[in-house]
C-alpha cells in the first residue's frame, strides 16, 4: 500500500470520527444498520411532507421520516431514468463511469466496485428485495430476491438468489412482506444493509385492489401548466412524446384489464373500473376535456400506488420500533428520480427540469439527525454510497463522485459543499423522444445544452423569476454574464467529473436518430472473422 493510497483512505475515516464527536452520537462504537427504502418514479409532489400546493395525498408513513429526521428539498439525480439512477446509487458515480447510460441497451457490469460489496466485506449482512432493473444479477448481496426486469404489479414472478418463483398478491405488499421476513430471520450478530426497492409507482400505475376508489371520485387539483403551450422555449419541449394528450395509452388509462389478475382479483378490478369506463366511453370526450379526464384517472391510479408504498414504509418503521432497532438504524427513503404529475401536460421523467431532476429524500438517523429538520442544499443520489460507507466507518474510495451526507444530516453543512450540479440525459429517440441534454444546475439557474440530434442549442432557466420553467433566457442580453459564468462552471464540472468530450454511440440506445438512415443496424460487438 502506497503512502498516498493509505492517506486517501484514511481521510474519510478521520472525517467520520470528527463528525461523530460533533453529533455526540449516543451509540459510540455501534455501527448503524442501514434500511434503504427506494421507490420507482415517486414524485416529491406526492409526499405530504413536501407540502405541494396541490395537496394530492396524505403519506403519514413516509412523513414520519420527516418528523423524526431530515427532509431534503433539493436532492437531484444526474440522469433522470430508472437503471442509470440505480447504477449511480450503487457506485457513487456518474453513468459515463459506471457504464449504465440508458434503459435500452445498458447492462450493469457486476465486476465493478459498489458500496454494497464494501459493506459486505466490512462485516455487514446485505440484502436487496424488489426491483433491481440492472440486467446483470445482483453482486455483493448475501441475499437477493428481485423482480425480473420491470416486474409486474399483480402476482409477480420473482427471482430469489437465482431461483425463479411465482408470488400471489400485490407487488408492493409482497416486497414489504419479503423485506420484513428477511429482517426477522437475519443474522442478528451483524449490522445489516437492506435495500427494499419498490416497483411502484412506475407506469402503468396499477393500484392495490383495496385502494381502488380511495379518493371517492373527488377531483384532484390540476397543475397550473397542464395545458402548457411550450412557447418561449426551443424545439425539445415540443418534440417530446410524453403528454397526457398524445402519449397516454388505453392501458395507462385502465381501459383494458391486465392479464396477470386471477379471476377473483379481476372481479374486484372490473367492479371499480368497468362502470367508470362505460361512463367515459358514453361521454365521448375530446380536446381539453379528454386531457382532464386522463389526468384524473392518472392521479387516482398513481396516488393509489403511493398509498401502498406508504403503508409499507409505516409497517417497516413499526417493525424497527417494536424490535428496538429504531435507535441504531439509518433509514433513508428516496426514489430513482422525480416524475411529472401533469406539469407541462406530461407524465414520465428524463428532463433537467425540476420535477424530474429532483428525487424525494428523507432520512432518519437518531443520535445524528435532529427530528424535524429540513435541508435545502444540492444533494444527490451520488452521495448515498459515500454516506452509507461513512456511517459504517468504512473508507470511501477516492474515485466515487459524491460526498457523504453525514455532516448535513448532523446539521452541519461544510462551507465547501457543492454549489452546482452536473446533469446528463442520453436515451433517444425512444421511448418519449426527449432529446439528449447536459447542463449545470445552481441554486437559481439551469444552463442546458440540447446537443443532439443535429447541431443542437442552449437554454437558460431562471427559477427565481420563472419557477415553473416556462421561459428560456439564453438570448436575453440581461443574462449574458450569467451564461458565460455558467459555461465556465459546466466546463469545470466536466473536467472534475471526467466527462468524455463525446458520449459513445451506445450511450443513446440502440435506435437510429431521425437524421440517421432507418436501415442502420444498432451497434454490435464485432466478432473476429476467420479469413
Ligand atoms: Ca424510475
């Protein structure tokens, strides 16, 4: 071991020890358990602790983490889609370094270092239960029990340590049950890492049957931008394919019944949806009325999915308390990214804009985090791996790109905490035709470069003046100095984060761009040909 190597690894340990002293942690010497509850596409607008003006839903389970811990208001993901976000959580790295760029043709290389492997080697018992979505099998886990691919909502097949199994029931309840089962039978001589990862509320937002009609047909408040006309911005926001008006399918609208339901479940499903669907068909809605109907159906289903997740969180917190584990368990709730709940007329994610850039993030850590605290710093899922290693007193590899949240959780934001954030989305053109873009985000501004297809163009958003991000200020002379400063900051971040000048072609997925010939074959690995 070289001196430099030793020094790099010693520094985070020293930092962790300092923080312990500052926070006056009561369990000196006891390494905390880590419960990471992760959902898929959960918008912060759909957590009552975030106090969204629409007041869409009450989430008393998740809100307990805000009441008893810390709520982060600006937690960001570096690439707002499922697989890439999961790869970032595991590695603490951007996608250009962990190799998982998109959901089309990326595969997680299980040989690369992850915080999970490090925790396991460091004496933790490790498990992942639920959605995985990284194509290759989980590595570094003592126990894994995952959904294949995206998974399905009703009676889902799952894979337990390599063995295919079929489960009866609703996916969110099953993941909660399996997580609690694992906690009950775990090796109690070791601290644990449990990653309980929900499929919900991913599209197509199918609720638990007990939650059908939970809203008693009361209308949900619409977002102010439901009928965004995409004026004052470039072509990207118009060229997308993710609107309630054009992209929402009959399956999304529950106008057809999922084949995975058994006869008994199907009867409950049909008893709720069939009469409402008949009424909808008879009304023959068009234009804005149709969009409004779709929005209401979307909110009923999406928010119903959240209700099951929230009940699951409450059950897990109850278990920790009943077992006396609540005192020495760091509990983190996050989603793989944010989501549009009708803002700009959209569902889905992908954009650098606020609703998709941000993930909900709440953390409860007794002895470190003050109950009811709120943090407004720019934090990221890049920071999770470092935070968990720091909590476990393990060295943080120098090539990880985030930073431990421990000082923030202890109420002490370091003076040199990040003031800007680098974002990069790749997958194009399908699904959803959101153009590849990169950008820099600060407290107030977003400078965005839509760089493909063709020549591309820049945009500047000012959240202070335009919180809904409806106007591009890039060519406004009043912002000329800001644009120059942000371009410098973007260049600085690209260098610091080792971003290549050009992404590899496969970063965008398998499909040809519009300016490429449609007959072009996806890139394939060349095999040696014998001559
Ligand atoms: Ca997702």
